[in-house]
């Protein structure tokens, strides 16, 4: 008996991160002023700071073979594979106050943050 399985279409996965309009506008402006063309914005998480982890933003020169690629509001975001479980559901905003302008990560996986706002504690998403 020959039973061939027909693959069923997979439903689309939600994007790991998304941008607010303010963040998308700022990323586009930064990319337009860059010293050379880049493929997108690389987002990651690294160990550091008093709370244990820090968000990292940098220019992406190329798409890595296992990068998570998100397209949102005409911006390409590349997420480092080791950061995906820490960033699921994150909305990146851009905030301007009287004293500073900065990207703000609204991450549902954050469990703590330091007083200066430079580092956070993030619990990775668990499989359901």
C-alpha cells in the first residue's frame, strides 16, 4: 500500500517583531543617510548591563542563512536566530522627549529592567 502524504498549506506565522509608524519613519531616515546601501536593520539581544541583557540594533550588510526576515512598513528587519525567542511579540517604537530620542522596545517577554533603562531581563517564549 502506497500512501503519499499531501502537504497541507501552512498558515502564515505572525512576525516576530513589528514597527510603529514613528519607528519605521526613523529607520528609513537612518538608512537613507547611511554611508553605503544596507539590506536592512539587524535586531538582536546580547548579554550585558545591570539587568542582564541589552537590545542591539545595527546595519545589516547581508541576510544570514538562518536570519528571521521581517518586512514591516517598507522596512526590512533581520533578527539574529538566537534572539527570536526573546523578541516574539515585540513592537519597536521611536520616542522623542525634551531630553532624548531613542528606539523603545515594547516586549511582552521582559520581566525586569534596570533603573537607567539601558538593560532588561527577558524570558524566552516557551512552546505551548
